[in-house]
């Protein structure tokens, strides 16, 4: 506790006169320590006692422990309640040893809330304090910067930062499982499934020791997705089955449609189209809102119905997707559905013309749609090859994505 600065600021705030050259005020501006009696006298002058200060410090310590706990256990509603309690001490915190930790925990809270302006404000303030950081505070700061970089799409920078954190310490205020979980996500974004699986399992070990059930669900989801990407299908199925049971036990209903959706994707990759359709249909029935994820599962369901030769079902699915996309302004799925509806209704020439002149230009203009650009370009390559128009086919092969 920086008693000297606290007392000086309170004297000025309350417009209390004092003689800096008199005892004990002279000690406010030199390196000498107060006696207990002198400290008590100065605190009394500003209307507070040492006992009250100690009570405040103890309460702040307990609040920060609770704040950290709720953040680690992803209990964000409770974390928000504690945040507002901590905020009542914002004027007092800068004088305490808890100031930097409080700011770091607030940054994590605002990352969850996606409040970027407050994150940036706190980061700017903390940069001035970095020379006073303890080693663990420095690593927690690095971890939070890594999350910011991950959220902004700078996965290489986030990867370097997180690697540095895990190499530097085996403990981090209880955030160890969180660090490994986020590192597994970063490895997923970098398309390094084996490393993502490794760090996902490390995260699961730490989270299991904490009985951190909600985050365990997230780690299991990450492991299942990465096992599927790495074509370790049996492990992926096992993780998804555990995930479903745990989500139902913990009443995490919002996760269930996403799990069904991912299981549908997994069985599609395995070419088990009947099971894929079953899981996609379960996902459709469990989604509570017609958002972009709902559009995605309808799109995948329609593709699977095409693979199964269920043309009428596919037409119904893509018609529903088109109607929702038009109503919700999902430009991508509206265009994709329009192409497939033309194709499924037998308007082959019109469908490929629409694909070439409308869909491909759209996917090229939107960075997030480049995977679809590759898929649809490949479809046009096959189409023009079958027509014997090899020059036209070649024009799609030579797109920059193929070089």
C-alpha cells in the first residue's frame, strides 16, 4: 500500500492545509518510514483509520480472487457482478499492490465482452506500469495480448506469444488450462491439427484437475474438431459422444445443435451420408434461432441430400435456405442456394452461368469465402472439361488460389 501518495492525494482532494516541513508531514516527501503512531495520525487527518484501510485491502483481495475464479470457470454473469464491485474501488486501487492484477483481470473480462475500447484503454495504462510487473503479471499480460492477437486474426503473433508463456512458467494464477486451451485454438487456426490436439489434451488435463466443467466442454469440442480435421475419426466420434453427454448433464443447451452440426460434418467426411443427414436434421431441430450457423447447417444438409440422391429433399432444404437467407440478409447462402436450386431443377446451363458470373465473383470479393471460391471454381473446371472447353477450364485452374 502506497500510504504516502494516498495521504498526499487525499489532503489535496479534501483541501486540507498542512505544513510539508512539519512532523510528521515532512516524511511524506522523503524516504523515511512512518511510525505506527505517525501513520495513524495522518490517516485520522484525512478521516480514515489504518483498520479501515486493512479492511478495504482484504476485501479487494477477496473480490479479485472471486473475479479470477469466475473468469477461469467461464461463469461470466457472476464475473460481471464482481467486476462492478471491483470498479467501486477504482479510485483506491492505484495505491495498492492489487492494482496491476485488477487491470489484467479487467482486460480478460472485457475480452469476453468484446469491449475493445476498454481493453485498449487498460493496455495503454498498463504499458506505463510494466517495469513494476512481477514475473507472473508479465506472463499474464503476454497471455492476454496473445488472445487479442488471436481475436484480430494475427495467429502467428499469438502463437509466438503463447509459446513463450508456456515455456516460461508452469503456473499462471490458475489460468494454465485457459492458456493451453487458447493455444490449441491458435494451432487450429494455423491448421496444425496434431499440435492443436496435443495442447487440447494438455488443457483437458488442467481443466479436469480444476473440475472446470464448462471449459472442459469447449476443450472437448476443439479436440473433436481437430481429430476430425486430422482424419482421426474414431477419436473424434468419441470426443463428440462425451461432449453430448456432458452438455446434456450440464444443461448447456446452446452447445447441443453445434455438436450435432459438427457430427454431421464428421460423418459427411467419412462418407456415411445417412448418419450425416440424421445429425444435420437433429441440429436443425435444436437450433433456437435462424442465424448464420443455422444457415450453415441447412447448406450442409442440402449437400448431403444431393450426395444421397434425395433430390426432392435437397430442393426443399435449399428453398428453405434461400427464403431464410433473403429474410436475414445472408448474402452468401442466398447465392449458394440459388445456384443449387437452378441445378437441382435441371437448369444446368443457367446454373453454371450463374455460378461463373455471380457466385465466383462474390466469393473472390469476400476474404472469408475463399474456401467456397476454390470449391466452386473446381466445379467449373470439371464442367468445362466435360464440355471440351479446356481453355475455359484452364482459366479457373490458374486462379491465384491454385498457384
